[in-house]
C-alpha cells in the first residue's frame, strides 16, 4: 500500500483493514464515494491503493456548482494573487517532494531520477506562470480603415472560457496536470481534471497541495472515472475547452463526442531521428539510445524510427547497440536501475506482437526483443533493409508505447523526408549533423511540430512550445503558448459617430 508520509495528506486518505483508500476532490470537499478503483503498481502488479470513484450523478452536481459559481469565483481572484497561489503550490511540493517521488516510483513505475525530473519540471512550470500571464493581452483596432466603421474603435479582449476539462495521460500524471492547471487558472478558468485510471495518486496529491495553496475551492475538481465512461463528461456543455493529452485514438473519440468546444490535443507521437553523414555519431548514438529507453519508451517524444545516411549507418548501429547494452532493466526502486517496467501487462503484450510481426516482415532484431517479466522488457532495436516492408509494419504505422525503435538507412535527404513524413504522426523529429543545406531542407519539408537539432526530442517543462501535426494533435502546450486555447476573444466596439472626436473627418 502507498501512503504519503507528510501529514498534509492525512485528510485525503482513509485506512481500513490494511487497505489505503484515497478520497477525491470536488469543489472543496474530499469525497469517499463508497465505490473504488483498484490502483496497481506496475513494479509487481500489487494493489497499492483504492481510489474513490465518482458516478455521473455526483459529477453532474459538481459541474453545476463549478459552472454556476466556481468559474465566476476564479475570475474574481486578481492576476497577481493567481501567481502567488501557484508559487505557494510550488513551495509546498518542494517541502513534501519525497512523497511525490514515492508516488511516481510506485504508481507510475518511474526511477527515482525520472520522478525527480518530473517533480522539478512541475515546480518550474508553476513558477513560470507569470510568463503565461504576458500572453493574456488583447488588441486595440482603429475603425478608420473602413467607411462603415469610421468614427468607431474597438478593443478585443481575451477572456477566460469558463470551465476547462483537463484529461491526463498516465505517463506524466503530475506534470501534465500541473501544466494544464497553470495555464488554465492563470487565464482565469475553473479546471476539472480527469486523471489517468492507472496512476491517479499523484494527481490527487496535487489537488490537496492546490487546496492548501489557496486555489479557489469552488473552481477545482478531480473526476475519478474511467475513460471508457467519460463520453458524457466530454460532451457536457458546461465545459468550454478540453485540454487533452493521450493517444491519437482516444483524442479522435474525444473530438467526435465533444461538440462545439475549444481544444488543445496533445496526441500520439514516436519520433524519427535522422542522422546525417557528418554528424557526431557518438553524440547521436547516445541521445538516440536515451530517446528509446528513457521511461521505457513511454513518452510521446520517444525515438521510434532511426534513419541514418548510408555512409554512417553501420557505425551508428554499433554505437546505439553499445548504449542499449548498458541499460539495466529492473525494479525502479533499485538505484542501479536505468529502465523500469511498462505501465501494464498489455503494453508488453503489444510490444511482443509488434516484434513478431516485424520479424515476419523481414526485420532483424539487432538488440533486445525479449520479455523479462509481466511488465518488463529489453529495450529493442529492429533493423530493416527492405523499406517497403518496414512501412507495412505496426511499428511504423502505429505508436507502440514501449522501448522499441526501427532502424534503416537512406541515400538522399529526400528519402529520409519521405520515410519520416510517411508516418501518420507529426510530433517531433531529431536531426544530427552539421551540413546546413541538408538541415535547412529537412526543416522545410518535415511535417512535424518541432525539430531538435543535435539532440533527442524532449519537451521538458514546455519552455519551448510543443505539439503535433497530423495524428499528433492540435494546438500547442508550452509556457505562454496554450493561453489562446483556454481563452476567447470578446470585441468591444465604441461608437463615437458625430461626436467630433476625429476632427479631420468634419
Ligand atoms: P490514453 O489511453 O489515450 O488515455 C489518456 C487519458 O484519456 C486517460 O485519462 C484516459 O482515461 C482518458 N480517456 C480514455 N478514453 C476516454 C474517453 N472516451 N473520453 C475521455 N477520456 C478518455 O493515453 P495514455 O496511454 O494514458 O497516454 C499515452 C499516450 O499519450 C501516448 O499516445 C502518448 O504519445 C500520448 N502523449 C502525448 C503527449 C504530447 O505532448 N503529444 C504527451 C504525453 C503523452 P483512463 O486512464 O481512465 O482510460
């Protein structure tokens, strides 16, 4: 069982017969609904908690109160105070950091350094909220550029949309929640969170921190329901914007069900890495390998397709394999572990299926390929010489959310562009090399949301905006850049016709 040590979490937990039950937060109240979701640790599949599950009746009542009351209360919190509240939340997280580290290790299967990385990103993100604030501006439009609007003028304001629904994936439960709350709240919105069913514990703990920081209680809720029962929530007209991070398939369903709303959709990815002949091959191999195994490949910006120019192909392959050989797979509580488990058994099953299929299509396993336990796998590299066969593989066509990548060579830059753009995703691409003409051409033709030159893709805290094209999504996450999706323009037109203000017209 997982129970945080700090007493600030005492009131969100009930212990009964050796079981730890977590309540959920709804507009100022911690609720024990009497029905629970079992929370398992991916480390050994043991049940580490039971989380109170909400039914639609409770969500309906909560939405009423947040819509009628909460969304107005939050707008009455002055901007400087919103910044103070998020700063206070950052301070509290720092003071109970070890509880968050343990929650991310046990519930999400992260290693200690990955957990610390996520928590540091959360603290930095909350503290950067004043930078989002600089994007909440409007415009002044003079009217004398059209005869019908002469002697009028307008101000175009940016206003909060009201209630933002933040839907959170399992891989960054804490950071994604903090980030979506930061930009939605700083812009003056109430926020309702749909946490991931696999690892909601860090989200509930964050809600408690926000409550203690002075976040307006009427304007925040965590709706603990399974995604499979969320259609009604997504479609609800009391919600004006949806900020979703998750798979492309779920994202598509959310858009279909939601109706007329504003969206930020951060969807599936899995990134190509293109290695040019003049690249620093050692650096490229290190970063690419890390892009494969970091958090067991369960990152939207994980490297899933390696394209190397023919003259450096063999050397790159050798060095990437050498890097993967160093990866110690195991229990993330062991300080020597570099790569922990996948989130669930099903994810390993899918990876094994994808490997079998790739081998049948002519792919060759150059490293890994084996299951090491119900949720543990070796990081895996699969080489293809027949590119048409590779393009038919599940690993090329889908996002297999696991530590596995394809490797092939290319001759001309155009071939690399076609192979990278041939995937339905368009989140990021990494390019390793020096030749500016080739890099410039790649920048021009790659259909992707971001390009990392001489580094692996890593979205980090969102200091630089990230987000996808094609199946990878709509909109951008990032400090300042998400404000436009959770605000709406309001044009205020002032009519001064005949009042003599613009004297040159008289
Ligand atoms: P997921 O299975 O799509 O779930 C994401 C969230 O959506 C969960 O909270 C899930 O709830 C919920 N959900 C499921 N069905 C729903 C429905 N019909 N209506 C509303 N919500 C629903 O994704 P995941 O496996 O948690 O996360 C991994 C995916 O996220 C990968 O594809 C990854 O690439 C993507 N991702 C993208 C970015 C980016 O920046 N583009 C960043 C991180 C992750 P339950 O947990 O209850 O099912």
